[in-house]
């Protein structure tokens, strides 16, 4: 399988995951790529049989295939993802139209949760932010699709320091910043929450052998947070339980990427 090396902990995670797959009788190895575009290419070329993709990478792969890719699972957190818009405390807005003329900070432009979907959902609610707001973009770590959290850290700092009036970031990212007691978070409040959507998934080509796909997915679902051998790695991956994958939660991102 293939994954993107957006942080050194990826090696720790997958070394432990490989032990689990071996215990389940589905010997697996991994290849790390520098960015998701390379990973998508690797899946298409057959260099890896499964890609651990962001939602942006999954939609891109689907569009390149011209047909449905095979989804082999996702994290529990990936099934209820949302984007938040934060403001300085006491400056929250009631309707999204109140953002018109304001400075809106966004994460890396290839991040589904911190750039692409915020603009899409705001548009659905009547605000064409690209033309009605002054966009403050932080295009750091392009190719990582927002995985590093660096651009979202810059978003909240811009809002906290007054360089932006509001900023978009993923709900889990804000929770992580709060857990780490990032100073910029203390003076912010959540002004808006998007509809929920799906995030990462394990993606394969539709031509992947059915029996192998089913065995691999079953082994993934058998990974338990109650297993002391796996808990640390699962914590690092941000997962408590693996879920079967489906494409129901990717429609909004697919539409947004077509628009863009």
C-alpha cells in the first residue's frame, strides 16, 4: 500500500500496522510518497495496490479513472468531518453574508477541508467568497492536502493577530490545537460549521482482485483500539475504529473540484 510522508510519525504508524496485517494473515508492505499527486499516479500505474488517500486525492483519482474506484475503509473520524470558520472572540457573525468585504483566511489550496470545501459550502449559503471576500491564503506544504496542519496553524494565527477577520480550518484540527494548548486558539470562537462530509479513505482500482480486497479490508476492520499492541499507532493515526468505505460523503467535494 502507499501513503504520503507528511510527518515522521507515518513510519511509526505503518510499522505497527504491518505487524497487525501479518497477524491477520494478509502480509502487507508500504511505500511512502512525497505528495498525494505522486500517490495517485502510483495507484493508477499499479505500483501500489491500495492508496491511503485524502478526500481530495480520492476525488482526483475517481475523475482520472472515469469510473468508480474501490474504497476499502476509512477512519471513524473520516465519516463525520466538518470545516469550521473561526473569528476573534466576540466578533462572530450570524449569517455568512456578513463575511462580505471581510478578510477570510484559508489553508493550502489543495486542502479539501481548509480551502476547497469552505468556499463551496459558503457559496451554497449565498456567499461567493472568492469575489466577495478578501481571501488570505496560506499555501504551505502543497501536495500534502492539508495533512500537516501547518497552513491551518497560520490561519488561526492570522485571525488571532488581526491579519484576517475569519479563518477556515478542519474541526479535528481545531480540537488538536486546543488539546496542544496552542496560544492563538485561546482568543478565538467558532462562528460557523459546515455540513459534514467524508475525508480520508483507502482507495484501490476497481480491477483489484476481489478476494484479496475482501481479505485486506477484513484485516483492517479487525484492528481494535482495545488491543494494547495497536493503541499507540491508532492514536497517532487519529482512529478509534475502522469503518467500511462508501462514496456517499464525497459528492460535495467532487462538485467543488469540478467548479474549481
